[in-house]
């Protein structure tokens, strides 16, 4: 293998510009993916295919060889379709995880009356597990997995427990971005039970997520990650205090003026570039 083999970076996000823009970080994920791609990383991105993402406008098409995975959550087998698009102005692929029952609706996390969907817990677990199963199916071992958005919070926990023996993740380092809080509701009392996607996972493994709040999801993701970044000006103070100086973890403060080279530096350090 040549010395210059590209390091691989996978972005898993619940929002990414231009497909879905809920907070300012959607724009940053887009820029990070392009910048990493331009700087000798091999890049792929994964996000949910929410119903508001227009298939025709964004030229999504089904990836037949990847579709047909069933993701089982809470003793229920749910089909996963995978669509792909090329990020405009960059030659990199964004994969969309689709499930008719969970993601087809026109609204994201609240219905037209601002009511929180009571299956947001199921949607979250399905997305986190589905993303990791998709990477196994790619057979594409990422050096860095950068998760952003509260909905990806379980992924670092799964990677450090259930999936750590999977060859495809054997060398993956995890970056987790804590963003601004965007919901006040909870993921419901059944959330942890649904999140225990395998018999080898125990409730105590996921203790940090138990409250099912926006803060708990960020805290859980950051707890299991190898490095933490802050993705907004308005991150909850508790979280900033808790995760700014954690032993053995690299952290990046929010830098609104930055050109994101600090991220590339972080990826390079973690990947041993």
C-alpha cells in the first residue's frame, strides 16, 4: 500500500446543507466535508432521508446494492433503503437512510402543530444503528467518524461497545460535535429499552442517555467520543464546562471566524496522518 493512501473520514449528521438546514452547523458540515475532500481525505456522508428533502431537486437515487438491509429495533425488523446524491460542487457522496414509516413525513421532529413526534426515540435508534450497518455493508473502514447533531448521539456509544470488534471500525476514531439545544421535550421512558439493540448491551452502558433530553444526547455522544468540538455559540453552559477540559480527549472550541483548518488538524492528529 502506498504511503500516501488517503485517510477516510465519514460524516454522520442529522442535518447538512443544502439538504436540511436546522441550525448553523448544517453549513459547517457541508464545508468540512468539502474541505476534507480537497485536503486528501476520502470523504463520505450519511444522514436521514427526511420527507422534506426533495428527491428530484437534489438528484437522489437508490443504491440497490446497499438497500435491503433490515434494521431491527425493539424486536421489530424495519427495512432500510439507501439513496445517494453527489454533494453539489464537490465530488463526494452523501448517503440518505430512508424508511417510509419513520422518515417519509413532511416534518422533521415536530408535527405541523409543533407537537413532538412520540416515535422520535425509535427514529433516533433506527438512524444510529442503520448508519453503522450501512458502513459495514460498504466495507469501507473509516479512520475518522465525525458525528454531529443530537440524533447521532448513540453512535459513539455503539462504536465503543457493540461494534468495537467489527473489523470495519477497528481503527476508527470518533469526533463528536456538541451543538445548540433545539428541543425541550424528552425521548420518552421507553428510549433506553429501544436503544439496547443487542443482548450484550446493558442499561448501565447507556446510563448517560437515560434522561432522553437534548442535553443527555449531547452528553452521551461526547462521553464516548475520542475528541469533542463545539458547533455553536449557544451551547449549554453545563456542557461547555463539563467537556472543555477532559483528560485524554482533544477538544475544539467554537470558532466563528475560523476557516476550519483546526478541524483538519484534529482529523490528521487522530488519524495519525
